[in-house]
C-alpha cells in the first residue's frame, strides 16, 4: 500500500487547525486510528472542508477500512471537484480493493487537474500493468475452474451414435469419457500430476463388483517392454472377465519409458512439442481414440491446453483391450 500524506492544501472553507494538525501528527507517527478519530471531530466542526475528508480517507485506507475510505474520497471530490487530491485518494482506495481499471480511471482525472504530477503518472503506469496482469490471471483461473469437455468431444459423440443403437447407452458411455477427461484435467491443475490408471465402465448387470473395481492402477506399466506386455495381458483379461463395456487409460507423459510414442519418425513423427502433459486413450470393442493433453505454466499457474487428437494406430500406448463386438447391452 502506498504511503499517503495526511495533510493537504486546496481544501477551502473553514478550518479546525488544532484538531487537524493533531491528526496529521498522529498520522505521521503511524497512529491511524487516533488520527481518524481526530479528523472525525474536526469534520463535525467543519463539515464542508474537503481536506479533512481527504485526510480521513488516507487514515481509513491504512486501517483497511476500505468502504469508509472510498466514501471519504467521494466526499472530497463532491466538496471540491477541481482538487486532484480527491481523485488521487479514490484511486488509492480502488487499488487496495483490487479494482485496478477503476483506480486508473480515477487517477487519470487527478492527472487532468494536475498534469505535472509525476507521482500520479507513475501510479497510472504501474496500475495499468497490474490491471492487465489481473485480467490475465482471472482468465487463467476461469479456464482452470470451468473445465467442460463435452463441447470438445461432440464429434466423438456423433461417431459413437452411429455404432450404439440406444440413446441411454450412448449417453452413459459418452459421459464416462467426459468425466474421465475432466477429472484428469482438474487433478492436473491442482497437482501437475495424473495418476496412471485405467478406468473401466463396468456392466451393471453382469460385473461382480465385489471382485472387480472400476479403476486399475498402472504406474509400473510403462517402465519397460516386459512390464508393458505383462500389464497389457492383465488388462485385456480384466476387461473380459469384468464384463467391462469400455475403458479409458490416463497416463502422464513423464512416467513413460516405453513406448515413447513422441520419438517416432516419418508417419510416426510427434507434432505436439516437447512440453509436459498426459495421455488419454479410449478403448471400446468398436472404437479407439487417443488424445494428448498438453500442459503449460503461465504466471506460476498450471494450465491444461485443449486435447490434441492423435492417430491411435500410430501412437497407441496400449494395444486394443477389447475383442470386437457390439456395445449394446443384452
């Protein structure tokens, strides 16, 4: 918070010198509460003096009584619209409130009344930059908190609808994919990590839920060709024995030692940069899909970018988990 002078000229009207001067001394000593009390007494004696409201606004600002500080700044402006100090006080309070655009607007009026003020000019420049940074931070936070993959995955829904006869089943499978992807993105935003796992959509009627869980961890699956092969064999058998309808693999790029699908050449060449992120591979008996979700850090904030669709036949992390069959229940 900017140090703010308590006493100021340009007020006009009657004076209450002793109370105001005592308040100024207390303000300079850092005793803002008592200073504000003395300015209040002075205002009772001289309610049309804008200097007193300006000084009390500064005291309230230091006490973080921002609503009162803003009200006094407005009173200062009302009593003397030509005095730049009222607009300056208002700008300082709005800055403390985080209302940077409004603060700049108030300070620009102050500068119009006193174009030679380098202090106001510097403050406008600094707050303009803060306003831009604040706006960008808000945009990033909105993108982090408002994760909605349904619109992005609509083409997949249309593709699935051609293969699944019943609307209820289509909605269930599509929601499963959306929920898996959104959950992974939210966890990544919070931790910059993704748990390597396969999520299975189990058959409500056939699956023995006491024996088969909807999630299987695969944290060791990508350490070597041997662990990869063993894990794939296990998962394929698990999908069959558990009567799983579809599955989604989620795995961070950073833990994959094999297969490093981003190191291919020719038709297998990786086109999505060197940054961090995670993969989501959708498996079903009739359709397979693969996405890479890139991640970046902006202003210290972890942000997932839009998923990049990959050719699953070229970049698959696991071979097909399901034997080809219908997705319809029954």
